[in-house]
C-alpha cells in the first residue's frame, strides 16, 4: 500500500468517525429540543451514546428548559469541538506522512503562490 493510499484511508476513517459522532450529537440535540419520548427506541439508542460523547462537556453551560423541551448548549459546543479535533487529527496525520523531495518542493511552491 502506498503512503498516499494509507493517508487517504486513515483520513477517511477519521472523517467517518467524526460524522458518526456528529450524527449522534445532532440527533440528541433535536430529540431533546422537541421533547422526544425517552422510552422510544431511537431515543434509547441515541441518549446513552450521546451522554458518553458529552461527558467532557457536562455542566459547561446550564440546560435551558422551555416547558418539556430542553436546549442543550453543551451538545452544540461538543459538535464544534469534535469538528476541530477531526480537522486537527487529519492535519497531524498529513504532516506526519513522509513525502519525497519532489513532493516537498511542490508543496512549498504552492504555499508561496
């Protein structure tokens, strides 16, 4: 497997993982916002996984309650942070991948333009 193929695959894994995390958090936010029944099957799948993903963000901001609806600002913050982490991991992976002298010169030339 060439280094560009390996890089492509690793970056793809990072972004697929990111999209799965984001999907859980977006669904969590929507279900809470519209006061979904926590006994429903989808909610029983989404809530526990999302709670694990939200652990680092617990109590960062208070939850706003509007009747039965809940606005989870922590989930929105988590969406942004996980997106930034995915970008950072992707860039680190790209920077750590060895390149040939020719590729390095081409990249430096592109940066100069």
